[in-house]
């Protein structure tokens, strides 16, 4: 390969998903140089199918970096959610119980696309197809990142490395096992999801607790819907025809929703396992983890992308104070600040998951406890306020 091509920047960001791209643009706005390395192609990154319920804080960050225009036009503003149990639906008025706040339904793929476009327009460097990315010397003052592109080895010297490369990325894997503590809960079921070009069942999301298992009726737009049902972890997507899926979904819906369900050919179908995972701390010398590189939440509470955005908010604040205001203690603040909000999101996602899914080991007693919880939630302003505050997003 020959000698490595050596360059320098202030921050190397590993991963060009939404958290890495958002961090890059926040740093650009603060006059901090950053290079993003991504091992996949742009098309591959945009091909990832993810949820898209955005807290107001996430939307505000997109606006801050100039990537919020399309979301403001195409995003669906939701002031409530529906909980279905006992054959009927009950609406939680999110706006009423959270002081007028709401969430915006806008696909994560579109968030990524908007951030890519803003970054390209600003002329900020993102290197796609970066193979064999390796992190070096981040336990000292002079970290480096090496990678291979088109057969040529490159090395970037930097001040800080930001690991935004997801659960299976190289960033967390580069940390010595003795320096990191991980806490994990694997749930005994998964979500079988279908994406289809059909209108949503309802104007707002429907979360279903049913003796046959959890279900969710969501959407990406007014003409594209995303549906989920609880399934066994070992389920093979090939065993689920579209007709079988929609029949199983319809059985779990209340009569009105079942009647409103419009079916159509699936555009994408997949099984996702559910887990809660946190790695602590989120800083190791000059390496900082953000998003799925540091934590995973089950999708029930719609927190994955949003808690990643709050990580990025805290990391940007620490880096801005460090580079632009010469605050020697700023980098120390990132991990404790981020983890405080991370654990609240983990708790909320666990609570939603526990309340809505069938846990085989809990039997009839567990089902009745869930029904009592749901009855209390939908009949108590105090309980509804707690859910609403968490669902729309706790303050950064």
C-alpha cells in the first residue's frame, strides 16, 4: 500500500448515521474542524429502515444546523398517542399533559438524508467506504485514526475521537474491557415489522396490549405505514406472508381499528430483537461514545434516535467549551451529563415495554397487572402527565 497519507483535524467522527452527521454540523457551526469516517456507502446508509418519532429537542437541533426545513413541511405533528387494551382505545393527550409539547413523525432515513445534504452543501468532509478503521492512542493527548480507502492507508491525527458508529462499531470495541461496564437486559421476544404504502390506521400511533401479544400501528407519512407485532425471537421472516402478518395484526386490534386497517404489499419486512443496554462511562481519554455505540433501548418508547440526539447535544457543548472557551473541565462533564438522561430514557423504554408486551413467564397474573396499569394510566392525570413528559422528551 505504500506509506500512509497523514492529515490532521480537531475531531474525527466515526459513523455517518444521524448522530455522527448531526454532531459534525453542530461542530461546523462552532468553527470546529471535523472529519466523518463511514465504512458503508451513502446509499447503504440511507437504506437502513428505522423509526422516526422525533422529540421537540431533536427537531430543534435539526433546525439549529439548517436541516429542519423538510421536516417542518412533511413531518406529522402528533399531540397524542392511543393505548389499546380490553378491546378499546384510550387517548393520552400529550400536549395537554406536557405543557403544550408534541412529537413529530418523520422517518430517520429522511433525517439522515437532510443532514447529508446540509453537510455536502457546507463542503464538510465525509469519507465513505473507509475500511479497516482503527483507533489509536486515545488514552493520551494525541489520538489517531487510521483507515484504508481504495487500497491506500490513511491516518488522521486529532484532538478528539467521537464514536457514533452504532452498537456493532469499532469505537466501543476499541476500549479495554477493564475500563468499561456494561449493563444489559435481553427481552424474550422480538418485533416483526412491515412497511407498506397504505394509509395509517389512525391519525396517531396506536400501542396495543393484547393477550396474543403487543402490536403497534405507526406511520412514515400519510400514505406509508409501519406495523409491528410481537413475535418469538427465532421467527423466520420467510414464514410470514403479508396475509399472515396482517391477519395476526388485525386480531390484536380493537374492532374500529381492525375495520380501518388497509393492507397492501410489504416494502420491507424484518424481525428485530429487543434489548436494553448501557455502557458506562461514555468517555475514555479522548474517545467519546454517543448514540447506539453507548446504549440501546427497545423501540417501544421511541427513544433511540432522540437519546442519541441528546448525547450529541451534550458532546457538542463539551467540545465547544473545550476548543473555543479553553475550559479544561468541559470534557469531564460529558459522560455524567449524558448518562443522567440516558438512564431516564432506558427506564421509560423499559416501562413501556413491560406494560405492553406479553411476557410468557408472567402468565395470567402478569396480564392482569398490565391491564390494571393501563387502566390507572388512562384514568389518572398524574400518571398521564408522567408518561407525556417522558414521551415528548425530557429537557436536555
